[in-house]
C-alpha cells in the first residue's frame, strides 16, 4: 500500500503591476495564490495516466473523478474527498454491449447513465456496462441533410439530465470546417447553430502537405459542461459561446484582458510543403497566446480560466525531419470571471511553467492534474484577490 497523502505548501503573493488601468480608473485586484500538492492513494492498482486524464469526468458534487483506462476498457473511480482509488467499472470493447474502438468523448448524464462516443458509435450505458441506447450522430445528420460525409463528431456532451439531448462540435477534416449541433436522438432531430468565432480559429491551422498530410499545427477547440452550461471555445481567442440550460441558442461572450492579448495574431497559409516553413509557423503559433476553457468554482461563484504562451530555446537546432520543437516552458496566466463571464481579476502565475493540464475547481480551490512519479497527483491552488 502506497502512502495516501503528502502535502507541499508554498505561498506566493504577487501583484499585477503591469496591468492596464480600468476604463473607469479602477485597477483590477492583484491575485494571492497558495499551492499544495496531493497524491491519490492507488491501493494495489496502477492508475491510467497515459492520456493525462483527457478522458475523465467529475460527479456533479465533485466527490468522484471517473477516469477511462483505454488499455483495459475500465473506468477508474477516484474519491477526491479521501484522495483514494475506490473501484473499477468494466466496459466491453466488443459484443452486445460494445463501446467500440478509439474512445474520444466521455461524460456523465446523471447518477445512473454514461455517454461514451467512439469513432463510429455513440452510446448510453449504465454503470454495469450495459448499453441502454446506441445511435450515430453522423448518420442522423447525413440523413437529415445537415452533415456531410466528411463530418465527424469532435466532442459531444449530454445537455439533458435524462440523456435525451446532446450538443456536439463537428469537425470536417477535408474542408477544415467546424460546426455546432444540438441532437435529440430519439426524435431523430438536429439543429445547427452558427459559431463564427470558432470558425475563425482555422486561420491558425497550418498543415504540412507533401503527397499527403504529414502534420497539422493549430489551436485546440473545446466543448465542456460547467455550472450546467455547455461552454464552447478555442485556444485562439478569449471569445466563448455559452449554451444555457433548456436553451436552443448560443450566447457570444467576449471580455478584454488588460494583461495579455485577447486573441492570436498573424496571417498563416492553410498548407505548406516545406518542413522548415512549417516549423517556423508552428513556433510562431505556439509562442502566441492560447486560452484554456473556463472552469466553475461553485464555492466562490466564479470561473477560473488559464491562458499561456509556450517558451522555446531560441538556439535549438531541429534534428533532420523534426517537425516540432519541444517547449522548454510556458508563461501562465489566470483570469477570474464572475458568473456572467465579466473579468474581475487576472495575473501571471509564475510558479506554473507548463501548459496547464486537466483541471477543475472543487471546494474553493483549483485542482491541476500532475503526474508525480507515475502516480496520480494534483496541484491545488487557493486563490484570493
């Protein structure tokens, strides 16, 4: 049995002296942050960390973290109150209750149901691994004339407590188009909503193409559920789209940072054939500002939102045929937004030097996943302003 908990606490107090003054003459408050690190007791299990918890979900009360182990096709249940692994739920890769291959979306519908999406299948399951419902978003969309053959669900989330309605971000790899749809599988209905702020992020997608596409660089897109709202955005900009409960239209959210750019800059071609040119563009795009998805703190009633800029060794020489340079660090910033997404505080976080990985807010603290010697750990930030 491994030690269940250890804690390293470091207090950092800093002011955002380089913030621009507010338009009404008031300055945003500075941030005060303390950090501690905790480690999950895995018992006799070897927890799956290969995907950095990218296929994980939180219970509504944030007591449990559910992490998909795509090697074993199991779901690991982690108790975040006791900081310990508790149990595994088994899934079927094939057979009558098959999940399918290449899981790319996983979310909780309610206490009894799960949604799991793979490359070809979308299904609703119970915790015993039994398939309750199966449908194909792409097939429904093509049948209705809304989606095309090249369209594929990129991320899908449940937006109804009974699993009757879903929101999905669609990606077409052929024409590089993104679209956003609302789906009711039982009624075989789909509604498409315009997302121009997401579409313009493709201005920062660059592909290296010779006889075929060898590599692509560009900002990530995301679709998450926070405070019962579906939040859609992209790393390229601070702009957001918000789908409120029981709504069928998107709110477009903007805010102006006084510390960092509000979006990426520059002009890039969609395709290049030179490896050196591709590497040059990739470095410029990655060194520019990138925005993460906001996460809701139910205790403090605010959203926390990270942004970052990668740092590279300016003297590094790429190896032959190397398409990407590994960053040596990152400058990380944190924005605090109220319930209406108004900016209330922001500042640099000098103790974080990487692109923030999977994170969430719980009990008034911001939790960031950290792989600590192949153990599941979290850096917890206590934030005041």
